């Protein structure tokens, strides 16, 4: 398989040529930076900082870029996640009246509002990323106030009981469990852990869910298939239980943040 660094180098040069002065910075984040990257399973996570909000015209350019990259590196097709955001949107945290573009596994390239949900990614890139183009992220992007990051994470936690209703494939169910484990660890202990690390450390807090957490971890890291049996009812119950536990803890320790 072509190495992730080869794909990133190809992407960087193609994006540099096609976007020219519209692209202010391109940054790698996620597991390839933080650790626990699996070349056969993990995605490449990037943030592209633009001079202006993306629009439909730019979306056409980006769609061609991604299609060309997928053709050159078919083993990585569908595993490259990029968020395109203007510097003004990040500076306006939350980016009211701004839009971003996004492509991710299972999700086609599209425009969406720059809501507070995006703050978690922007903060992660500011604090822990690898620069592919432009100045270091800490120089280009403003720092995000920790309380705002925490509030954004809590917004995710509140939304998961609704989101999980659409998690019918086993891969989506595994992702839901591992993501709630990561949210639990970060909000409870202030640590951004990998999916594997978060799963292993969350078992002690929810011992009766140990089997489900182990199932989610093993599906993710042992190349599970969406043709495998799922555990939808267990996953839905887990999401509700962990979400409620997080929000109760937040109400007790950070009054105001956990309220709707």
C-alpha cells in the first residue's frame, strides 16, 4: 500500500497548484499526528484554511481534486477527511453566518454551517497538528478558549442519542461507542485519547458494558466488516447511558455548561 506520507505529499502539491492563493494553510491532525494510526484502517484527517468561505464553484474544484486523488491512490479512496474553512469563520468562533465544506468517509463533499460543533476540530488543529502548507497552525489560527471547546463537546454528547438512531451498520455502531468513550475521557479527565486508549480506559467506569466496548474496539482494529452482525440495541443503550452520565457529571462540576 502507498504510505500515508506519499498520499499527503501528492495531495499537498495538487491542492497547492489548484487553489493557489485561496489556500492559506493545510494541516494534518488526528491519529497520524496523535498516535495509534493503523495504515489499513485509519483515515487521514486534514483542515484546509481558506481566504474566503467555500461556495458551490469552489466545491466543483474540490470535487475534481478529490476524485483525481482517489484515482491515483485507490486504497485510500474514502479514507481522506478534509474540512475546508475560512480564516474569518474560525476567528468568528462560533462561525455565525459562515459555511464550511467537508468530505469524510461515508459522506460526500458538501457545504454546511460553521456551527460550534466545528470548534473541537479547530482547537485540535491549533494545538496539535502537522503543517503541510502555510505557517504553523498556532500562528495562523486563533486559540480557542477551553470553555468553548468543552461546551462544543457537550453539544456533541447531547446530540449522540439522536445520531445513534441512524447507526445501523456495525461500523457506525463501533464508531458511536468509541467516540462516546473518547468524549467521556476528555471531559472527565481532560485527555484526548485514541479510540483504542479511550475504550480500554472507559471499561473501568462502565464495567457492565465491558463486552460491548471490547466488541467495538475489536471491530474497529481487527478489520470488521459491515456484513458482520451488529449490536444496535446495546449500542443505543450505551450511548444513552454514557451521554447521561457525562451530562450529570458536568452539571455537578461545571454548572451552566451542561444545561441546554
